């Protein structure tokens, strides 16, 4: 908690960051497993990729693996390859976990078999309410090099922490939103001349947002937890017109908590005197044939509760400039002109 | 003149050595006494020679000396560096006690002042210690207008600093908490001000400091790597003096003098207020942050009679810094030392010291829903008795003991407002440490002398305490607790004790060269639990308990010391080997704050360190200074019972303090009659870091894959500081002095840490973070009247 509050110290000291050379001879490739299994079918997926040497800017995915999740209670689900390393439950298999059951992930790549330790699915903890608070945060949209300070909504949740047991939580989100763009202001990239487009200015997008943030109830056991800050959404893009946000509250295991906590610690570390030195993030995947092989990643099993809210631009009492995108809105990733049902 | 005086010293020394070889034939009487400086302070290491017998002595720590003489009239000549020589005629008809007061020689002995007792080094039995006095310190280049004790320590051989923005230093491969940092005998738990750019020592009232890193006398204990013994001066006995100093972000005021002929005092106050400079920054994070500190010293000295002196040294400081909209940090140091020095007879002195050191720390968070105050504190009460006996010819006997009580509040979380945090308080961590020691400095022959000591220390961890019993064969963790042993208040939970033998021996090869060897064992019962490289305000001190065993170090050292015939050059060479036991390291991602099962996040193992230190000093001439070069290594081996409690497969790995090459050059050049230029250059190998072997995506973000621990190194550290110092100008009663310094002259961006980052459009890569990336000029101005 405290570490998070300290990133500014080095600014005070006129600190600066410069690149240094990496010793490329020591660079290695490892399998990276990102596995999620919950009691909500659409949240379940496995992503397989390989870690890359520094200096290589390319992604490498594993597309030919056989991925299965099975339980001590006899459940068995096959995941099949989609694209970009993602594996989703195969059509027809209703891959929904049951809290209390213990699950394992199997990944067969070539003649190597990778397996997770068994993980129990914890009982979900209900979200009582979702609130919003105006705040400012540094944020970078995909494709932007520098973070900038933007106004937006902090998404806060309230819930009751069950007493008598240790609980660990993380959050994920899906957001469905409408954007208005300016195709009439399009500038041709080669000529540099205005080249107005006729279509389209209204689009709908759907995004999944994952958060590394995890919390434990070491300091809040058995209390009603209020205003737990779980997400920041800048007004500019997400809240320009209308947004339907679903918050998923994952009840995770202690091992999973530790995994994400160290991962987050690394993400927010800025190398200051207050930061712990970086450390290996130990996951729960291993190679059955070779225990010494380092496999990166975690098979996270969680019991999930969710809550959906709709936010309208008109309801936000804060002046902010409209989203600026001088092009056909369909150019935006995953954008569609089709109005979603119940919009 | 300077050359002559040094030659005279050597001559005196030669006499001294010769005299010890002779035996008394006739009835002899004792001449004893105390040598004091201008301000009444006792002078250690003053040379006395008595003619016509040509006997010589050197004063001890208490400024005391004694020697045997036949009946007759003698001339006693006394010399001390920086003081005008003194001659007095003494008639001996029986045992006699005299008091000699030396006065400052002002400018007459200027070149000699700088040498800071180089001559005694080759003849002293102890080794591995460095002495710096205030004059020396104020010549060193300053950062933010202030000469600083802790920063100057890292210019000494065998010492490396923990990085800019911290005041921690590492001695011979040990961690920062293995250094006992004292202010007038009181231990400090955080000697930082303002992110380590200042330390708790006010340079205007500093007398001197000594850093012991090997051959540590049995008188000292409690930490295993080094002792930094800092003394502040007492009020002067002549007249009231005032001193005012200013720099762009700080101000100082001190006054001292006699209240009566028996009673002197000193009062000093200092404050820094960088806030208005921070307001000038365009960045709102800096603009809305703030930091400041103030501290004050108060010293009294009361001479009851010729045999009894009572003195008091008190210190209080308060620090605070705040980041915009979230958290404030505040800490306070309160120290007090009450000392009673008693002269039993001419051969026997005693000092009783009562020490109190209190360190309190408060972190306050003000975010909605998370309002809290986190308080922690540490309180030390110590009683020490030290005796010196000089009655045996060729022996100087020191003995004594101490008892300390530690009461640590490791953390209390107090939520308020709409906070959903639970109130939480960790148990007090209580324990007491007692020790007794005896040390004898023996002059065996005119060439051979030895210092032999033994210290016994004992520690008891006290209740109330809950000790958790963990399941065997699995990593310690709060889920593996099988039993809890509860101890009531005051009951003894665990005791540790052990002997700490110390020995050093000196053999003079010639009049100006000697060989020395030393062995020491040191024990430590309190450690700083910190997963950062430096001491920060959120760290916790922890006493030894059932799981955290006392840290022990064994060190052997060998040295060669040489002083050139006329004292122009000194050369020393020391090698050492150290074995460290029960060293603490951390599990990956350990939780250190408010953790009742802290031991389950700690790892234990052993360490070893070795090195060679060379130092060449030039003491005279227009250019003076030193070059010190160190080659050293420091390793840790953490091989626990389970894999999770093992680091790097149980193999030795470079510790965080392993910086093999360390070069320090300090030069002081007399540019014009009233101006001096000093320069300080530092080079050290980069410290070991855990490096990443690849990068990967996880949850749509890029991470570095770290493996193992401390397998790579950061870029090397080097820096040049320069300073232009104006000699003191006298205008009527006032004395003015000033200096202009530039820290980091060639704008080296030294890496404090290494991190891996990804910017869109580029491959993820390694970056270094520099705390200071620009030259920092500063100016300061002092007036004394």
C-alpha cells in the first residue's frame, strides 16, 4: 500500500532515466502461460506466448498447443486456438467452474507437457455497489509513447469482507462504449491535404480491461469495505457519450494474490530508494518432464461476482473536451457501427 | 617550519620508544595530568616530552598521561597538531598532577593541520580506523552548501556509499545497519535528513569523528561492521562565541561559551527549507510536495572540582516530507547523553554515561477511504561504565560494561475518517543487551606492542510475545503455523550470549614503518528489516528472537604502514578477510510492514568478504590530499531447508554491497594566499542487480523476466566534486569564511537503480535511474564573532 504512494520522490531529486546496454548473451526464451478459469464462461481463456530477448520488439505466440482444464471432480474442458495466442473453450463445451472444486491446467506443446498446480475455486464475494469519483491520473492510450495527466472517473466498489477467513480479490472489466469521431476533418497522410470522409462518426466498441491490482483483507478482515478504488477511466475516450461498464470481482487464492502482487510491484516500481529490488515472479506452472525449466505465468482460478452500470456523458458534472479522432471511427480497433442490443 | 615540526614529532616519538625500553633504578615519582585544548576539551594523542630525562608520552582518550620521574626540575614540552607548542617547568618532589592547556595556533601551523594525525598511525597499535576532524571536513566539497559527516565517510578506504538520496554506507562488505552510528555516545537509528542530502551532524559544532572498521577495541560493540564515533565539541571556556551560517536552502546558528569558570554550554540550531525552491518547478508533483527539517543541539559541561566533571549532550530533530495529495512522512530523533567523568587518582579514571536515544516515525495517508496514521518508534536506554587504569608500566588498561534496554513499537496502524482499514498494532519488541569488556594496550618492547581485549555480550528477548511454531519441512508461512507460544510480560523468550575476542599487534620495522595484524569478533542483536538498498523512513528495526539469530562477524586483517622520513607522505596497505554469520535476506516480494509473522518472509544465511585497501597521503606542500584504492568482494550464501528459502540454488552470490573497485582521490591545493581549491573524485564498480533475461506480455502489459538474484551489475559510479574555499577573514572581532562548491562537476548520470521499461514503438529495454543528473552548485557563508 505504501509503496504505491511513493513514486514521486525522485522527481524531487531531479532524477532522470536513460537507457543502458543489455547483455544479450544471457537472454533466454520461456513459455508464458496466462490462464483464467472462473464461474463465468466468457471470462475463461488461456493465452500462450514466449518471452523475448530485450532488443527484439516482436511477439511470438504458441498456436499449436493442446490446452485442457480438468478438475478433481471429473470435469474436463478443451480450449481451442483462436488468434494472437488466445485459446477459448471449444464450441459446445460449457466451460463454467464451480466454487469449491479444484482445477488444473494442462498445456501440451510438442512433446513437452506443462501443468499447473491444483487450484481451488473460491466462493465469490458480492459487489454491493459501484461509485464514481472524479480524479486525475497519468494514462497512456494504446499506441501513445508518453503518459499524460487526464481527468476521468475513479471506479470505486463497496463490498462486505467475510470474517473468519482470508480473502483475496482482484478485478476485471468489460466496457461497451459509444464514440463520436470527426471523419470530415480527415487529413490525407501522404498529401497532408484535407480529405474529408463521409463515414462514419458514430461507433461502438467493446474492450476488456484487466487490472493487476490485488488486495488482501489483512487490514480489513470482516469489515464493510467502502470506496475500494479498482479502475481509472479517462473521460476523453470512454465517457464521451455513453458507457456500459461491467465490473467483475474475482475471489482468488493466496498464491494467485502473491503472484499478481509481485507483478504489480514490479510494474509500479520506479527504481527509487523506496522500491524493493526486482525479483523473479514465481508462477504455478511447471514442465512435467523438466522441473528446472522456468515457465512464466499463472493459472488463476477464481469465483466471480459482477455488477453492471451505465454512465452517460450528461451525468458527469465536469467540463472536458470531446474525444478528437479525425477519421472514420471504424478504423478504431474492434469498432463497429452496429448499435448493440439494448443500447 | 612545518617540516621541522613533523621532524620534531618523529624525534619525540623515537625518544618515547627508547624510554619505554629502560628500567628505573632510583626512587621515582609519578607526573600525571591532563592536556586540554583552547575550549577546555581533552586532547587525545598530544605528545609530551620531558627534559632533561628525554622521556616522552602520548595522551590517551581522556587526554590523560602519566610517567615516572626522579626528583628534580624538568621542562615539559607539549605538542598537538593545530595547537601552539607549550613549555612548562615542573619541579618533582613527590607524585604530581598538572594541567596543560594548549591554544590554537591559528595560521602558523596551517599545513600541518591538514595532516590530521598522520604520524601516530604508524605507531598506534590499532588499525583500520580513520580520523577526520572538523577542519578537514569543512574543506571537503559540499552538497547543497553543507559539509557532511556521512558523505565524507564514503571517501575513506573500505567504505562505499549506498547511492545518492540515501545516507547509508557500506563498510567492508557489510550492510548499512551493521554500522553503529554514534553522536556523543548515543546510537542513532536514522541519521538522515532530507533524503540523505544532510545528516544529523551539524558540521559547525563537530569536533571529530573516527571510523573503526577492523581491530575494533573491546570497548565498542553492538554492530558487526563498523563503529562511527562522532564527537561534538563542548562549549569553550574563554568567551562567548557566536556563529551564523547560511546557504540557499538552510540556515544555522550556534553559540557557546562559559557561564562561569566551571560551567560552559553550547547551543546550536539548524533548519532547511527547500520548499520555496521546489515551488519554482513547473511540475505540479514537485510544486505541491514539500520537505523540511530542523535540529538542535544543547551541550553543558560542569566542572565540579578537579576530579569530577559532569557533561550533557542533547539533540532533537524533526523531519517531514509530503507528496501531493497523499502521504506525509515525519520522523523525530531525540538523543541525550549524561556523562560523569571522575578521576579516582592519577592512574585511574572512570566515566559513567547514561544514554537515551528515541526515534519516532509517523506516516499519514489522507486518501478518502484509506485515511490512516502509521506510527512506529524505537527507544533505547543505556548505562555505560568505562574505566581506564594507567598505573602499570607499559600497560594501558580499559575496562567496563554496559546495559541497554530496547523497546520497539514496530508499527501501529490507526485508521480515521471514512477509512475501511482495521486498527492494528504489532506487539512491542523488547529486549535487553548487557556486556562487559576489558582491553589492555601493552608495550612489549620498543618495537612490539599489542592491544588485547575481550568482550562478553548477552541479549535477552523479553515478553510479552507470541512466538509462532512453523510446520517442519515446508517453507515458513503464516498458513504453516502449527502452534503459538505465548510469553507473558517481562518473561524471557530467548537469550543469546557470546564472547567477542579482539586483538591487534603492531611491530615497528623501522622508525617510520610498521606491520600490524588484527582479529576481531563482533556480535549484533538488532537489525534493520528493509527490502530497499538504503535506510528509509518506512523501515523497521527488529531485535533477535527465536528465528532471527544474532549476527556475528569474524575478521582478520593485516596491514603495513609507512611514513616518509620527513612526513611528506604516508602509505598504508591493509588486507582483510571477514566471515559473517546469520545474515538476513528477503523472500521475493516479502511483506515487511505490519507483518506479525515477519520471520516467514526473511531468509537466513552466511556471508564472506575480503579485500585489500591501499592509501597514499601527501601531508605537506601546496598540494595535499590522498588517494585511496580498494579492491574488495562480498558474498552471501542463503541455503534454507526448502527451495523457497534458498537463493540462487544455495550457491554464493554477490551481496548488495559488493562493489569490487573503489577509488577515492581527495586533493587540496593552495591556489592563492587566501584561497584553496579542493577536489574529490570517486569511482566504484556498479552494485550487483537482478537482471532480466527476457520480456513478456501479461494482461496486456509488458514485464521483464527476472531470474536468480544479483547476477549482473549496474554501470560504474564515478563523480567529481570541486570546491573553492576562502580562508577565514578577520574584520575586527568577526571572522568570515565561505565556500563555493560544485557537486558532480561533469554531470555524470550515475545509476541509482536499473529498471526495465517499454515505450511504444521501441523494444523493451533496460534503463538506469539517476538521482542526480546535473552538476549541483552551492554556496555557503559563515560568520563567527
